[in-house]
């Protein structure tokens, strides 16, 4: 079995950060060595482009140059070789060579391992020591969870970062797997609980800023409600937590805040001595005793990473580090425009980094080995995930030249996919787009803008087994690069997989393991329009919506032929205002009673300036004959007489279509004819919010009571409002 040392190194580092310096060092050594070997073997020494490379490279160079003026060159050289270069190697190895599957496994390993650390912390609080014998941290009035990290503030930094990552995964998985999303959210709550139990004020402050940063990056409408809820929750915190937070401004003699103030004053005296270039990397501990306040015992760290950084590398080093931070958050705005799993996770890492930086202003995060490794690993992940998102879209752009879109259900369902097809055309302007639909929809959609070819999905293809194999073979012969299955079926998923189409996009149901890019199928909830569901699916390929209105093109010749059909039965479309009626639907539960249609026809026939047309497909011919026989007013009937293209052309002459929720509504809307759609169904998946006509000027009517039909008066008045105004220009 071949072992991937690069992945093993990553996993060991993640496992070691909260519990073992040895694992961290072993993991870092494996990771960097495997990465360098990969580069050497491939003779490829180019690095993945990143906006962070330049500022970080200059920062590392400045740290190395400090050896020239360091007052303790041995300490500086040791830190540069064994810390600075190690951190640089971790960052470069992760940002340059991270793969998507490695990223997901690594992130989930991080989250699962945090649960083990939290459990270890609970054991520590219960019995005084954790499983490795680390004692609980102490504070006035209680104990502080440290788990295996020894210091409460360190565990606070770890849980704060992990909680933000878990939040990002929860958002990323929301569009892929609800179970994983809920699991990640639960892990986030566990880590928040662990962070609270550390009583680390710096971690608390950092986490608050991390949440604010995430809200800013996501630009979510929930920002204000979340902040209000957090404020209300804070008001009900137990007294020990409120007192701990309030102690930030407690400066009395002997307090932790007073000690930090003395340390910072001493550090500022050191900075005043060498403000620009500092004393040299890793010289703080050796130099501090000469400048410390007499009230300070021993040689503690500054508890402010930025002051310590300035002491060692001067204002220039601090400015370079600030340059790196600015690039990180600038990159966050670019990542916010991306799609896919990487976006949410990368944004959460950036938000976590913001919290980490604030915490570092009150603690030693950047100078504690496990937390320093976590920081540079986080930067590598941010860069790597950003690169993965860009790489995948670039890969799509490079590889996709032939697209097949499959929608094998009914007329209205298919037409509501036209905006998604238009978005694919805009995303891949040079690609050939082929559409697979059932007859006779192939005739309607052939030649439409954005559709290069249409393949009929015949009864031969629908037979299981042999039919699927035949369909797969036909798809294989066309050498498609990508397949978009717009309505999930096992047969379609199996066919595109057997056809060897490399990129297969669809919904996460009905053998979705055969697909490469999936989205959860939430259509049954009916909380969005079908057009928006379809657009969300093609966004997996980077397609963006520019126009969500379905549009069918009708040629002038087709309009002339339709006009002649009207002339042949004595109707001049230039003199009459035409009202088309479609009384039928495939679902009897959605049908407006025919007696109501008959009454509407009788009332409209009294208007001499209007002409009424009955439309329908061949399957509705028998219904139409019985219906027409019972009418007291003659109506021109085109039921069963028109192809779908002829129907579309005929509807361009009409002022309005009155119809149940059915396919002709979407044909009319797609050619610019306004509609009055009668929605009588009660199922959530069959409501106007999901299936209503798209575009301006349409009217949707629903019953006032589930047991009562829509009043005829209401429909009649709606028709009259349209007849009183001219048809809008196409």
C-alpha cells in the first residue's frame, strides 16, 4: 500500500496541535519533506500564485536579515532555522500542494479531534487532571479548562479557531449534506463551550471579533439579529463569567491586567532603544531583564505578540506583518465571490484568523509552538482553499467544451430551465450545449439561443437495463465533457456515469454517488422558485444568473403562419384582442372547474372587441370535444391542432392567457404574453412561489377557501384589466 507522507504529515500536525509538540514536529517534518520531494521529482519549482507570497516572503527575509544586527546572533540563527523556516515550510507546503479531498479530510479530522480534546477537558474539570495528567487551571471562584494544552489561554485560542472552522463547514455542507451541516454546527457549539470554560478573556474577545468578521465577509442579513441575541445572552451569563470579563479593566495592584500593563511598558522601553530594526529575532528573553520593571518577577513573555515582534524585528518587521494581515483580509473579499465548499470554509478560517490576531494582542499565541503552527497552517489553508476554488473553476473552463443538459419531464418543468441554460452559455461561451428532453419538446427547443443541439429522450431510452446502456452508449459517442442532470433520476445518473462523462452535476438523491458535483434537493419544500433551484445547480460550475426570465424565440415567419391560421377561421389578430384559454391540467387537483370556465367564456363573449381561443395538446382533444358540446357560445378551438412551436407563435398574438397551473402558462410567459394563472393545488411543492410564471405583468389567483373554487368574477375582472390596455411590446 502506498502511503501519502504529505497527507500523513498534515494529519499528525492537526492531531498534535492541541496535545503533543512531538507530533507537531514529526508532522511538520514529514509534510515539508514530502512537499519538497514532490517538487524535486516533478522538476517543478513554481509555486501556486498567491497574494500572500510576497508579503510573507519579505517578512521571512527581514527576520533572516536581523541576524546582521542581532545582539545574540546564536539565538537568532537558531530561531530562524528551526522556527521561522519551519513555519514558512508549513505555509508553503499547504498553500501550494493542497488537494480538495485532502482539505476536506483534514478539516473534518480537525473537527472530530476537537471533540476528543473537549472530552479530555471535561475529564480534567471532573477529576482535577486530564488523561495525560495535566492539572486543571485555577481561577478565583472556579477551575479553567486547559485539556492537553497546559495553559487555559492556549486552549481558548484553539477552541475559538476550531469553532469558527466548524461554523464554516456547517455553512458549506448546508448545500451538500444536511446531516454533516448539523454535525458541524454541533461541533462548533461544543468548541464554544470549551472556549467559555477556559475563562480566557483574550479568547472571548477574539471570538467576538471573529464572528463580526464572518458576518462582514458573508454580508448576511442575520448580522443584526445575531448581535442582539448575543447581547441578550451575555446579560444572562453566570456571575463568574461576567466578573471575569469585567476584570479586563481591573488595574489594581497584583491583578493580571496590572501585570500585563507593566510588561507592555517594559516592552515599549525596549522598542524605544531600537525602534526601526529591533534587537534581532528571538532576543526578547535575553534582553528583557535589562529593561523590565522592578515589580515584575522573572522573565515572562509580553502577553502581546505585536509588542514582542516589534522588540525583536522593529517597526519594519511589524509593518511587514501588518502587510501580510492586510493581504489576508483583502483575499477574504475575493474568496467571498467564489462558489463551492471552499468559500465558506476559507471565509471561516479568515474570520478565525481575525479572532486569533486580537487574542494575540493580549497573549503569546505567535510564540507558543502549537499555536504558532496552527496560525501558519491556517494561512496555508486559506491560501490553499482559495487556490482550489480558483483551480476548479479554471479546470472547468479549460476542460469543458461539450455540455449535455438533461431534463426529461414535462413542458413547464423544462421551460423553467431556460435561464439555467442561458447561464451555462454565458459561463462557457465557446462550449457546445446539447439538451436532452422528451418529444415533442425537442421540436420546441431546437434552434433556441444558447442551445446548439437537442436530443429526444425516447421510450427506447426509458426501458431499464438495455435502454440505459443504449442511452449511455449514445452519450459516450458524443464525447461530452460535462453533464448537468436537472431532474434527478437513477437512470440519468447511471447513464452519464457509464458514458464516462468526467464532470457530472446533479442533485444529491437517487444514486447521487455516481455524480462528481452535487446539491441537496430541497425542491419539495417549495420555498423558492423552480428557476432559482435550477440556477443554483449550474452555479456549481461557476455559471452566474444575468436574467432569470425564461425566453423562447419565435421567428417572424412563424408569427405570420400563426396569423394566417387565425385569418382562416375569420379572426383578424390586428382587429381583435385575443384571449387564450387552457382549461385543463395533468393533475385533476389543480383544475379550475369546467363549469366556471364555461361561465367565464359566456361573459367574455359579450365583448365584441375580444376573440376567445381554446388551446390544448393532442391528449386533450376528447376533453375539448365534450366541453365544446356543452357550451352555448361557439369558441375557436385549436386543441390538438398545433405543434408546440405553432402554439408559441399563436400566443404571441394574444393579449392574455387564462390557464390552470400548466405548461402553456410558461410557453406564454416565455414569448412575452401575460397570463392569468389559476392555482388551486394545496401541496407545498405546487404553489405559485415555486411554479408561478416568471416575468413582469402576470396575475396569479388562488382560492379564498380550500373547498371553494376561485370566483368567476375575479377571473373576469382580471381579464378585463388586460383587455383595457394594449399588449406590451416584445
